[in-house]
C-alpha cells in the first residue's frame, strides 16, 4: 500500500486502449487488473490518496477490508507513531521473518542457508530514513534469543567488512563501502540496533555509478573474429 496524491483519471487515460476493459470503478474505488492470460496482478486506488498493489486476490481482499472498521495492535500503533513522527521513510513489522521467507535454500551447511536461518530468527523489525544534508539511517531487529541477536549482528559486521575489502577492485562497491564507514551495529539483549549516517554527496555518487552507462562485455575483452 502507498499513501500519496494520485491523479487516477490521468493514470487510467494513459493505459493502452486494449487495457481499458481491465478497469473497474465502484464508487471512489478504481481497480486496474492485468490480462487473465498473464499473472493476475492488479493495482487499485481508494479515492486519490491510497494505492494498493499486488496479486488480484490480495488487492480485492484489501478493498473489502477498507470498507470496514479496522484496527491494529497497540504495540504496532505505538511503533508506527514513533517512526512516522521522526522519520521521512519508515517500515515496521511484527511478523516473524520465518513466515515471510522461503524454506531451505541449498545444503544445510552452505553460508546462504546458515545466514537465512539467522534471518528467520527475527521476530520483529523496523527501520527508517531521515533526509537532510546528512542522511540518517536506523534499523532494529528483534531476534528470538540474545545469542541469535549476537550472531546476526556479527553477520552484518562481516558483510560490511567484506564490502570494504572489495572496494579497491570495484568502484560501485567502493561507493557503497563509503556508506558503511559510519555504520554502528550493537545488541541489547535480543535486539540488534543498526545506525549509519551518510552525506548527500555520497548517496549521489552511488546513484551515478549505479545508473551510469555500462560498457559491453565485448568492448571490455575485445571481439574475436
């Protein structure tokens, strides 16, 4: 879901002519679904301030719930209030990562599977960004045990260290490594706290590298005849 200001009429008018039949209107709700021959995804607008996107069944279910009185848990409401008043962009979840991530990946002894196992121990998480001349990033993950929280923090520190080591060989990684120079990872009981601050210039440098022209592989290695 996204909250903003959407010009629904212009968005609908911009659709190809053969997609107009996929537009349904019901009161202040506009539902745009994809062709049935493809993945049944959809986007809906509730008035001009709320957009809902996802698979068709989930979007329709969200629209049904929108017409009823809904509430969230007091704990989640408290977290939302704290983040929305201090951050420009934020996210919060009380769902365990185990319920959101796929099952086993590869062999049980592979680094990917072991890391995924640690991530699945996260029971709740939140994060936010505060924009300004200095951009502040914060994150919090609550693990099931203090031991797993420490292991998760060690993985984050290891990834940051590996990126710093690879910075000399890859300019893009080098720019990303600069973003991690001020990262702080601490644990309090079962909670992992992550914070970092970067300048606007560093972020702009990373964006330019990521969006810059790519040199074709043949041009880098030479073309064989």
